[in-house]
């Protein structure tokens, strides 16, 4: 078994829990938004919300990446097994299907490309562009929220220290 096949099998197996994680993720986000909107919040709800948002955007990026990698793994599997597997079914719907000679898969960024007889390639689906974009946006948002939480914590620590110094001067 080669490395690509092993990686594809791993992503295909991880895709099943990721499918179950999506509705759980959505329910958790909805409940958190409702809990923030209702009265009776904790005094530190803003920093708690920043930390929670960083974790949820990061987990959303991971879940979405695993689902996209599972789709690539499924395409690779379908294009490499069976009598009617080559060229890949994803590549046959295009007017260039007469010039197909194969397909290539990539895990970073996620893509499954159709290879033409002249050496050119074209994407089998525009969905991979959107999956890659959303994974990048969610990942960068998670990093930005972690940085923002650090700035907020530093700002509060400095404000508390300044407040303590002013109290000592009186």
C-alpha cells in the first residue's frame, strides 16, 4: 500500500466522525450564541467568548478539511477501482473528456484534477476551491481570535496593574 493510498484510507475513515461532528458543532454554536444573548452571563463572558470562538473556528476548519479530504479520498478510490473507473467520473462531464488521460489528487490544498493528453489539468469540481477557501478563512480567524484574546488579557493585566499603582499612591 503506497502513502497516498494509506492517507486516503485515513481521511475516508475520519470523514465518518466528521459527518457526525457537523450537526453537533452547529448545535453547540447556536446554544453558545443564545447563552451570550440571555441575561445572567458570567462577569468574564467576553474573554470566555473569545477563547470559545477561537476553539470553535479552529475545530470548524479541521472538520471541514477532513470532510474535503474524505471527498478527495473517495474520488481517488472510485477512479482507481473497477472496470469503468478510468478516467474518473468527475472528469467525464466536461467537453474535454475525449482528451483525458488520468487524474491527480492533492491533500494540501485539497484538489482532484483531471489530466489532459497535452499535459494540462483542470479541476474536477469547483467545490474544492470553496472548501480550501473556507478552511483557510476559519483557520486564520481562529489564529486572529487567539491573538485578540492575548491582547485583551494583556490590556486587562496592565489596567489592573495601573489601578493598583494609583491605589498605592493615595
